[in-house]
């Protein structure tokens, strides 16, 4: 798998979780400040925000504590 394939996979998952912008921002920061390889930075940024657990999805839901709209 190429580096661009890995980044694409990470961004696809981040989009699904609703954290794409956060992952992209944190990865760009690490690439610039820490001179981290792109694929490593994106993977670590995804792990960082996925571990936080509480991620907003949609208008009524939360990922992590898994609260969906109660119908």
C-alpha cells in the first residue's frame, strides 16, 4: 500500500466518524512542526480523536457513548 493509499484510507474512516477536519488539521500540524511522515501523522491523528470517544455525528447522535436519536 502506498502512502497516498494509507492517507486516503484514514481520511475515509475519519469522514465516516465525522472527524475528517480535525484529523487533517492535527496531521498537518504534526507534519509541519514535528517533521512527521504524512502517513504516520494521519494515522496517529485518527487514533487520537478516535480514542477521545465522544465525537458528534449527525444532529442527534454521539459516537463513543453511542447515543442515537431516541425514537
